[in-house]
């Protein structure tokens, strides 16, 4: 696992090669012991938890559009920037992670105490 430490107990962990996202809007990845989803919406890249917080649906089977990730099971959507759930649903927001491209790779920032 390629890790770059930061101050404050967080690290950037390599998630995949940028080439793995070619032609894909959604890419499931396993980073630091957790199942995440990389989401490309236009020119922006996001990282979220992979399971819907409502019923655990696999969000990799969903779709994204206009800065939102749509759950394939119940059609609620989440704002990619902060994980906020669409109006009318009463469950926690989707966990999101900072993401960046560096060279030919994509990195996700997580807390170092959570590394496995």
C-alpha cells in the first residue's frame, strides 16, 4: 500500500492508476481495508463509501449526473461534494473522502489510525 503521511494523523493512500478510470464514471476500489467508490463526474473526481447508508446497496451499480450519485436500489441521490442525501430521506449522509491525482495515480485521503 503506497502511503503519504500528512500532519494531523491523515494520509494519502494510492487507490488506483488514473488509466483505470478511462471511459468509466464509477470505479470500485479497495483502499486501506475499506470498499470505496471513485466517481468521475465531468472533470471532477470524488471518492465515497461504496455501500449506500440506507440499505447497503452497491453504489457501483448506480449512476452519477450533475454532481450527484444515484442509488440503484431506491433512487435516492447523494451530493458528491459532501455526501448529503436527497430531500425526503431520513438516514445519514454518504461518507466522502478527499481525492487527488498525482502523476499517473489517484490517491484518497483517510485517517492514519484507520489503516489496516
